[in-house]
């Protein structure tokens, strides 16, 4: 049978392997978790960007004063919102009006913004082969003031 010396020798041969296994499995599970947090953070930033851009573009459009260019104000407001979240030059704005001209009192103006969020840490050659972007869209319906023309 086994004596105490053989048992002690078997126990000593595996000293330290639990620490190595723990570190290996920890890194193996931690890297995908960190990447998932990065992806979700980037998608959340894109969500904030399109929502804020649509809201602010609608506000800027319907509150335009006489002699100002409403579309230019709306695009400037949307571009500021996109740049604030790190999507400078990646977003787009579409404006549709329920009346002609757009700033008719009590008219409705719908602003729709879009951005395509690229996933982080993906090499360019992989982006050319597989579309690795998440498209996000937001809309805002704003109403022109009913008493806009009365002063």
C-alpha cells in the first residue's frame, strides 16, 4: 500500500497548479467580458447621440427666428450632439414637414437621425468582409408654435 511518504510526494507534485489554472481561466473569461462591456458602452453612446440629435434638431428647427435658416440650425444642433458622443461626421439628419412652408403655425416637423456604430477593436480587413456595425435610428416630432406669426 501507499505509505505516508508516497502520499506526501503526490501532494507536493501539484503545488501551485491551482493558481495557474485560476489565472488562466480568469483571463479566458475576463477578456470577452471586458469586450462586451466596451461594445455595450459604444452602442449606448450611439443611442444617446441619435436621441439627443433628433430632439435638439427638432427644437432648433421649430424655434427658428425670422430670417434664419432652419435647416442649417437643425443640422448644427444634430452635429453637436453627434460630436458630443464621439460620432462626429458619422450621423445623418432627415427633416420632414406636415405643411408647406415648414414653419407654418401649428405644423408638425419630424426629425429623424441615424448613426451606424462601428464595433470597437475590430481590424479594418474584417470590417470589409463582414458588416460589423450596429445601425441606430431616432425620431422626434416637434410642433411649430401656434401663435408664431402673432406678435
